[in-house]
């Protein structure tokens, strides 16, 4: 009798597990109140704000887009190198970073050529009015990143980060974060200074300026930013980085997407 062959065991294949992405990309588009890539042609004075919420204009003919230096794209902002050289956007509730005490983040790439003997201002909302609160974010004469948070009559820096200074002729990423009553400043993703201020402020009814901290009699004639600025962003209502170190951006921030038509 021929033996009955044993059945061949079937092989069950287990499906490979699906890989879940470990990184969640957070979108801050809804909280962006200013986003300037500073892209354009050499000498242009068209400073497009990708949020569509602000109009920025040059105060002098010296404030231009320059193709001499660029962190991303083909150009950056060259505000000029003399008193009164800057670009600005008129006073508005959108750029108001004081009223109702919002959290916020201001960040940019900067390329200093030299530092003035007072404050080299990256961005500011400042007015020579006693008791009117405002801010200046910039660097000291030695390249230490600093922030003023308060009215003209106080005129003292809330933070001066002397441990790490900005290098000349080099692109550096800088960030100012406000989280509740805490303030943090970063250079190239590294926390270099912090402070606390619980004082209630009042927004200065004044333009926000990039490359200078005012065009009134209270501003120093050496308070301009002598160098280049690229990829400047203001996010309001959220502190993106807080006290944490972080990986600096490796590309332009994406422009806000248009709202789809139903």
C-alpha cells in the first residue's frame, strides 16, 4: 500500500508593520503676523510680507533688497548704514505685541558688518514717551544680543546676553521668545539669556521698524543695523521655542496657503 503523503504545512506571512512618523510638524501659519523673505532684485524697495497683513516701506533710498548676501533665496534686506535707514510698517493691532500680554516669537537671520556704539537694532517698536511700553531687539556695541522691554524713561535692557556674541560677517539665527512673564533669547538655537518681567505695558502708538529703533529725537544716531537681515518672522499668541534649545531652520518658512474656495 502506498503511504498517504503528509500535507505540506502552509506558511502564514505576517504583514510588515506600518511605520508611524515620529516627527509632527507644527504649523504656525494662523499665528504669523509678519513673514518677510526679503526676496527680490538688487536695489528693489518692494518688501513683501507673505502674511498679507502688513505693508512695509523704506524710510530712505538706502534701504534696499541686496543680492550681495542672502541666507535663503537670492537676496536679503540691507537697511542701510546711517541714521534713519530702516523699513517700517504703521502702528496696528496686528503688530501690537504688548496689549493683552500675548506670548510671541520674533526670529530672523542676521549678518552684521559692524556694531554701533549704542544698540544695533534688528526690530523695534519704540517711542520717546514716558510710561509707554515698547521693545527693542538687537545687539550691543560688542555684539551681545539684547532686548529692551519697557518705556523710554526706564531705558534699560531686560536681557543682555554677554556669554555668546554675534559674529561679524556671518549669518546667525536669532530668536526672542516671550512666554507669560518670561523672556528668552537664542543665538543659533542655543539659549543665551533669559529674564522675567511681570510689569504691565502699554503699546506705543508707533510704527514697527526693522533695522532701526525709531525716527524721533530719542533714538541714537548709531542705533541702525549695519548689515543684512533675512527671513524675519513674528508669531503672536504662541512662544515657539521658550527656554528650549532647538534645531535652527534649514530653509525658508513656507508661505501661508490660500484658503480653499468651497
